[in-house]
C-alpha cells in the first residue's frame, strides 16, 4: 500500500504538516496586536477547532515520520531532502506555532536598535511609539521583564530583522522564519557531512520536534545547532580554526554550544597535541565572542544573564521538580532548597561531560557522539528545560549514530515531547498526558524492534573514531 511506502510517508506527512499550519491560523501563538486579518485572535469555538485540527495533523506527521524512519532503517526508502521540503513547506507562512518566543526575539532586536540595555531589562521597556512595541505586547508573561539570555550574534540578526521590517509583527516573524530555514539548511549540510545518509537527516532535521519548534516556532536553537555541528564537522576535517569560529558564533547565539568547544579541543588534541587542543580552539572562539560583543554594541552583559531563565520553573526540569518537592517537604520556603538541587544537577552534568570528553580523548568514544551525549546530559540536568532543547544533542547523535540504540531512544523522546506544548504555546496537563502515552508506546517499541546496526550501508563506527592520537 502507498501509505507504508517511502513516497506514501512523504505525502502523508505533508498532509499532516498542512493541517498543523491551517490549525495554527486559529489556534497558534497569534499576536495580540499587529497580526492583521489572517493572524488575528479567533473566537473560542474556532480556536478549539483549530487546535483539534493541528493536533490531528501533528499525530499524522509523527506517524509518517516514524514509519519513514523504520523504512530507512531497513534500507527501503530514501529521498530525505525531498521529504524535508514537502513537510516543511506548509509551515513557512503559518503564524508562530507552539511558542510565542519569536515575539521576544523581535522585541529584543528592537531594544538594541532603540538603545535599551537588552541585558538589563525586558521587552516591557519598549514604549508605544518605539519599534517592536507591538511584538512586546505579545511576549509571554514570564518573559516581559526578563533580560535577553542570548548572545550578540543572535541579537545582531534580530536587530537587522527589525530594521528591515520596521518592527511590523508579521513581516518580522516571516523574516525570522527565513533565518530558521537557513539554519535548517546549515544543519542539513553539517549532518550530511558525516556521511551517514538519509537516516541521519531523518533523526536530525525531519524530526517533528525540529519542524514544529524551529520552522514553525522559529526558535534560535536551530541556528545554534547548525553553527555548532558545522564547526565540529570542520574540526573533524582538520579545519579547526574555521570550525572554532563557527562554534564561537554558536555560543554567541546560545551559550550551551560552549560544550562543543570541549570536543573540538579533544579532536585537535588527538591530532596535534594536548596543549594546542586545550589552548587554541578556546582562544579562537573567545576572540569571536569578544568581537561580536563589541560589534553588536551590547557589551558583555550576556555573561550575567545566562542564569535568568533558570528562575522560571519548567516542569520538564528534573532538578527543579525534585528541588521544589524536597523544599516543600523540609522548609517553609522551598526556593533555597530548589536552588541547591539545581546547582547540584549542573555540577553532576559538568562531571559527566568531563568523563565523556576524557573517554573521547582516550579514543574510547567518538568525539561527535560524546558531544551529543553531553548535550543530552546537560539538558536532562538543567534548571530549565524546554522540549526543543533535546534537539541540541539529537543533531550530534544523529550525525554519527542515528541507527544506534541512543538514536532510537532520542527518536522516541522526540516523538513524545512534540505533544508537550499546544499550538498557542501553552502547556496544559493533557499535553503531558499525551507525551507520556507516546513515550510509553515508544518504550514498548524499543524493546521489540532493534534496528540493524548499519542500515545505511556504512560501518557502524562513528566518523570521529578515525582519529588517532
């Protein structure tokens, strides 16, 4: 039957993506003002109908993606780039989906342009007559007074978008979506560069979690991941200087990309000596950071805002949940206990990342796979976790070991997390219930269906293990 073929999966997924986009016009993260007739908030009945349509479309997309991955693992499908185009195209003109963060991006770009301290205040400082004021009105309540946690490279992009669009909401969102699409293209290049074929693209970029949150939601995590993985690819190929520049730019989008510097250092150290590896890549990336900070005119305020997001409780953060529960049990004010548990989680993550880097340096672990595992560990133990953060490590694991047990597990978790947020960006209880159900079904599948170790016709040995001390 056509539905179970690779071509059938392509068009079934495209239909699902179209339903997600159409539903988003009624139930997406629509702007409060400035959306025009197409992106205007709808009546409650229309919004509910749109949310149901988007949820059904999302389920169809996930099912098509899953079947397509099984076919790829069995060597019975191909054409991942065509499938990516078919699934991504319906989302290009949709309103923001599953998150309102894009309005923060626009407002922060306007703050830079208007001369506000983006690292000292939140979007609420934008007055009615200033650029970005309409976007600021649509920023989620948790973020209206929160300084930007992003680096100056991303703020320069956001500022340019506001300049080109005059801060008009719809054009600014669509232009930032073009940036997100360029980031996906960069990620495609980086993932394909490791030579693991369509299967790697399936897990890294056809992933519904990426389509919904990077293309639909325009999150800058796609740009961070593309720059980071591209830099690591160049380092593996021996072009570590340019690779360090790209990783430095990734850090200046979102700071967790700094983990990649450790593994670039490992790659260089194994090839050219420990001293060179430990000193030169960080020095190059540091120069990029300094140059970007000066060029943007925002200074080095990003150094003090990296922890601001952790002040907002997200249910996906295991350490925040555990800290809050313990604090409630043993103290009148749970926040100090919660803060201690969060710090212990970050300490544990740092230790595990160093262990993975040590194993990579000793030649017992592919550095790229070590990076992927490290980023997953960092997300799992961070004080703030959003569903799309899983994409950081998933991209690296997919690039070198998509058909491994770790790749399968990340696919299951990705399929579950895509349900955690609703099209409007809210996280109701039934989103967690749906995610839990998908996770349970995925675990059952994991126990019953182990993919072939070399489905893409290549050795199961990850690319980076070719390095020798």
